[in-house]
């Protein structure tokens, strides 16, 4: 029940048994074209798709390297570990971030971002971390932010690493220029590759202003795909097969059904855990449906609690990051997540509380069960 | 029979069926430590090992980003596609290459490199592509080059992407500061991860002078490994399992046996193909044991020949790169390669020649067979 890598369905694991193929062959071209088309369906976009052989961090860096040049002004809301990292990266590469800070677990009011746009005519891009995995906080106004970027001629870049496939993200409808994720989160495939979508305008800019990098240079990826449906460098072929099968599963289920399932499981988690006595870390209007972060109760020690869950119940939960270490725990609610996972996790948490001598306030399991059966 | 990705043994493919684990768990730490130890054995080094989730090109770029700064003087022998690419990359990042050019298929005399060292007191590093995959040419004086670097206080960086695991490369004995390869070549694992070794001196330099990159920043990898035997970013866990099994196979066979097998197969290929009428592209003293490049004979068209081999005999060979396109063909002699692969490939080539109306000079199969049975 970690916020990634998540469980990988057997169908996806078994797809890696496909014998090794040459990445300069028709077999590979067919595989890659199919992945690109299906990724477009899942991203709800007609934009170009590139699949990198990197983890999510490699995709984050690619989005910065190819778009941000020295002294470019970049707005970025910062309210957790991953948005801080992203802002630091932009600055390291010579960009000038304008950070809209808000307390962890809260999102900034959109007016603050509007204000920066009004006061600065030269904003190159707005970067957002859609789902702050470190705090279980999701930005809930991406559609408006997309409009704002369009109105001010800025690129809109969405880091969707832990959320794409588990919550809404219609890339074209929301005017997202660059969107990327990693396969081991809500897409429920193994880690190691990262799909990224790029709008026509962003692509034009990247082709005209390529970075010195070879490996993370999107211009090369665009060229190889348009010339021959290949990648410029050897791709992780086995992981491409796995990702293709994960996409098949998502498309069979349908994105709307998949998002509803994540939402229902998240609601059940929040309701059940609140009934047990925990309070959600994030504000009500910005709680994530894919990473559920809860404040610890007095008497429950992070290390003891999670060790008990792991050894006695084989349920793995994540702890807090950085300054939240020991203060919160996090439940991944992504990928294959179902009623079974919710009930099993709540049951293990409830039992662990009892073992640690902390009495649950109410019966969290029946509360969650009611939500699941609505 | 391509020069990578090569066939992957079933044991290695099946290792990817291991259920997904958390990359912040003891299971992963055990896996990574084992991989690091076994990679040290295969590299014949006690240096630090980092495993990147990238293709070989990602490792090439990592070696440049972490070691070369603006205006650093770098010597690099250039005699093919990959050494040209590497030299361009160094220049793109602000380094100043001193290119020792030699004709494709030939290596520069070591005196030329010595001369540059003598004339320039400020050489930061010598970069070499050990095996130029594009031309089937291997540098045969790495040991001396290592001594030269040591004598002149320069870092010695060896791109061993297509060769490590198939020919000699005792990293410590040859004073190699940075050495990297990719898993899909002579190591016979799937593509997508790249091991890199770094000497104490190079590590110290990298820690004191980190690049702006996050994803390809070796300082972070060193820190995560020394703190907790982890990688800083989510690794391609399935490929780590596959690589571990590939290392097991290599260690079971023994590096010396493995190198002898590659050498014997390469000798059989060269002898057999010369008997059929082809001439090797590379000079006799620099011929590769892992990529066999041959000049085409009059009357044999590249496309027709390789299509015939592929469709009629299910044998895949590679064509030439860049200016060698249509002029040479290349046989991968790496990884699982055995007498069976040699004889089957020669038989298919010989038959294809007959179909195309080109008479082999002598019976290449019996010549190769004699070499294999010596």
C-alpha cells in the first residue's frame, strides 16, 4: 500500500517474458506506436508523446532542460518535498523561480498566482506538481491555471508523476503544454520508464532551442519518432512491453471508471481512518485521491506502528518525508487499489492500534464499508 | 546476431517475474548490494559502483557531466560514430576536446597520444571508446593508456558499452578511473540500466564539483549507497533482478572462460568469413572480438543480403553506420554467443551468397569449425 512502486498485475509482469527484440525493427516500431497511441488516450491528448528510459525524476529534469533557459522566469507553487526539489532544479539550471509558498497540506489561492502573472509580463512557464506525494495534497484548479497560462502566453507544465491514471488530467482540455508521469505509480507498471507529452508550441520551442544534453534531449526523440517510430537510444524494451499491457488494462477499464474507483477508495480510506481517530494531513479541498496522508495520534510511534503493520499484517505503509518524518503516515491508493485493499489495510491499522494500546474512536471498518457500498 | 540488444537467457528473463518490491526496503538493499559486489567482480575493481536507470548513452553523459567542466582539456581518440558522438558531447558541455583522429577501422599510434600529453600540461582526462561498435574496432593498448594518465595526473575514462563482459577489462589493473557499460550487450541482460565504476580520486572530484543535474548526479548516488545501499531515485527494479541473474551466469562461467569463448567465436567468425571471401573492415591488430565488421563483396547488396538472412534464415545482422552504410555488415559476437551461433550464422551467410549468385571462395564453415575445435 505504498505510494509507488505499486503492485503490478500479473498480466503486466508476464508481458516482460516476451523475447528480446531489436529496437531498430518493425516489431519495436509497432510496439512503440501502440504505446504512444494508448498513452495519448490515457493522457486525453493529441500532443506528441515520448517515452523516456528513466525514472520520474529523469522526466522532471527533461521538462526543465528542454524548456527553461538562463534567467527565464518560472512560477511554481511550493508546498512539499517534490515541489521544492523541482523549484531547486529549475534554479540550478539557471532559471529564476518565483515560488508561491503555502503551508504543507495546503494549496495557494489562485489569486496569488494571478497576481504574479499580472505583475510580470515575462513569465516563461508555470510549473506545478499536481500531486504532492510527500503530503498527500493535490492541486484542484489545474483547469483554471491552464487558462491563466494561455492568457499570458506562458507554458503550462504539469508534474503528474504520482497521480496520472488515478485522477482527472485531460491534458488538451486543460491546456497542458508538458505533462509527464512515471509508470510505477497510478499506471501500475514496473518502474524505469517515463512518458511525457508535449504540445505543438512547446515542441516548436524545444526543437529551436535544444539543450546540450544528448540523453534527455527531446528534439532527438521527436526526430526519431517522426522519421521511423523509434527512440534515439536503446529503450528498456521489457519495460515497454509491461507498460503496453498496463495501458491495455487501463483502457479496458476506462479512464472514468478508473478515476471513480480511485475516488471511492480514497473516500473510504479518509472516512474509515477519521472514524478510527486519525485526522487527514491535507486541507479538505486539496486532499489527494491517490496518496492518503494522516497525522499520527499520540501514543502511536511511527517506526513501531509501521513495523507492526509490515511484520504482523504484511501491509506496507510509507512514513513522512523531511520535516514530516514521524508526524504522518501515508497510504498509497493507486493502480490496482480496490475495496479489498481498503478493508484489509483498515483492518490491519485498527488491529495495530489495539496492539499498541490506542483505542479506535469508532468502527472505521464499517464506516469505510458503507462508503464502498454507496 | 546483432551487436545489442543481444539474446537474453531464459534464466535472466524469468528473474523479472519476481514480485515488485519497494526500493526503500531491505529486500531492495540486499538486491542492490549483491549487484554492486558482483559488478565489482566482473569489472575486476574495488571502486564504487553505481547502477543508473538509463541506456548506455545515459551513462556516457553521466561520465561527462560529473567530470568535465567548462574549458577542461580532454584527449579523445576518434575513429567512428560513437567516439565522434562522445567527443561532440564533451564539447557541447563546454569541454575542449583534443581529438586524435584516425581512419575508421584503425587505432591511433600511442605516440600521438603521448605527444599531446607532453605538449599540454593541463589535460583533465583521456576518454576512450574501448570498442567502436560502428566499425568493429577495439583499442588494444588500454593498459598503457592507463599508465600514461597516471603519469600525467589525468582521469582515464573508458566507454565499455558494447564490450564489457566479452573482452578483457581489469579496471583496477589498468588504472581506469571511470568505466561504464550497458546491460544489453556482452552482459546479456535486457536494456535499460547501466553500471558505472568510479575510482576514489574521481569520486572525490565528483563530490566536490557536482553538476546541476539531479538525475545524472553521481554525488547523490554515492550518498544514497553509503547511507543506506539505495539509489536516490526509483530504480528499474525488474531490470535489477534481470541484471543480477545475468551477473550470476557470468560468475558461474568465470570471466576468463567467458573472454576465451568470445575470442574463440570471434576467431572462427573472422576465419570463416574470410574463407567465404569477405575482408574484415578493421586492421588486424584492432579487430573486435565482440562486433565483427566485414566489407561487402561486389554483387552483394546490403539491403537484399540482410533481408534474405532475416526472412529465410531468421538471422539478424546489422548494417553500417553513417558513411559505412551499405559498405559493411556487422555481426554481434557477444553474450550467449557459442559454436552453434557461429556455425548457424556462417551457414546462413554462405547460403545467402549462393542465392544472390556470389560464389564463396572456400568452405567457410569447415574453416570456422576447425577454429572452434582447436
